[in-house]
């Protein structure tokens, strides 16, 4: 999977070392999530939108369903929200792969990083 460029990697490492961000998901878990979404049954129709740690306040991407390329680079993902035609399927996939998630305003959110004082209600 594509990785961050050197300058962004350095910025991210600095944010973690300062304690501005707390890592939740590692590269392996992101790869497992991506693999599951690519293998999803047609009727599940998973979609996602993301927020990166470098995004301006309040910004997140539009909804997308192209998991092959558009999910990268995962190292900078603050969170990824998922929707599926089958919430049961989605929850089962996340639990089976031990991918922690919360439900925010009725939408599944997989966290890449949390901030100090922010503790999601894990499902």
C-alpha cells in the first residue's frame, strides 16, 4: 500500500511524539480492513469517507466506494467512516478482524488516531 512522503511522515511522527495524537490502528489492521471491503459482497455496497490528521477543522472527504486506491495513504487517517447496506455484515467484519470502532451519529467510525481527552465509545 502507498505510504506517506518523508515530510508528512516526519510531521505525523512529531504529532504523535508530542502527544497530540494517540495511534489506534496500525498498517496491518488498515490492510485487513481494505481487504475485507474489497472482498465485500455486492449487496453490502460499502462506502467510506475520511478525515486525515492534516485536514482543516471540520473537514472530511465526500463519500466514496473505491477502496483500491482512494483509501491511501492510511498512515494519515484520523478516522474513516463506513456505511453499508448491511450494518450487521459491517459490524461482523470489523469484530472478526479485531478492528476497534465507534458509532458516531449512526455511522460506523474506524479510528486511526484519537486526540488527548477524546475517547470514543467503542462498540
